[in-house]
């Protein structure tokens, strides 16, 4: 009985070790996958934000040109309107 008990404890110990190794491997793989997905999500968010800012700057430049022409009667180039928007945005 003692030998059987010792053998069963050895089998259980080996099984426990294998299970722990499998769990560790799965957790490591999951961690790598989640880090990759998080990095991909951050990159998509940054790209979307950059695109949104670009569109906002373009709209603000167009509005600045239209307002200047309407209120002052001076036609402003795209470059000057963009520079004005950039200077306000950077301040």
C-alpha cells in the first residue's frame, strides 16, 4: 500500500507539474497576443487621431479663409490660412 501510495503521489506530482507548465505556456502565449493586440489598437487609434486632426485643420483653414474673405474682403491663400491655424493650434 505504501508503494502504491508513493507511486500515486509521484504520478499526481508529475501531472501537476505538466498542468502547471501548460498553464504557464498558455498564459505566456496569451500575454504575447494581448500585448500585440494592444499595440495594434494603439497604432489604429493614433492613425485615426492623426487623420481626424488633419481633417479638423483642413476644415479650420477653409473656415478661416472664408471668414477673412467675407469680413475683410481679402482672399487668403491655402498656405497662409493653414499657417494661421497651425500657429493657433501650436500656442
